[in-house]
């Protein structure tokens, strides 16, 4: 993969090209402010146009209001009941000695 040039490397290349242009006898002329680089024509340039016509916008204020009304209509302190999980319970014999563990749902 070709390594990308850093901004400093690009800046150095541009400065080298400018120095080479000036060193070969090139000169930079000063252009007064307000002069355009475009050649004068009788007609203005054509605007960029797309193939299709502009679509009409869909008003969404009513939709947003309905969504907000539904959201605020819900109770805020709604408690969620979880299914109870089974837990281990010790089963004792008649003399109080542990016999076994048993899973119990309460």
C-alpha cells in the first residue's frame, strides 16, 4: 500500500514547485481586487440543474405532535413485574437433620 503524504510534505512540494517556477524566470503578477478569472461573456453561466424537479416538502408538525402526545399519555411510574425465579430450599427430616435441597417457586 502506498503511504499517504502528510500536510507538511505536500506543503514542501508546493514550495519547491513555486521556487522552481520563479528560478526558471517565471514571475507572479499582481491582480487588482475585484477582477474575475472568468472570461467576460454576454450570457451568465448556466446554473447547475438536476434531472428531476424539486420535490415538495412534507409537513411533519402534525405527526411530531401526535407522537409527543402518545409518549406523554403513558404512565411514567409503571412497575414491571418479573417472573419469580425458583430458589433452593433445604428439606429437613423429622429430627431436624437436612436431607436434600429442593427448587421451589414462590
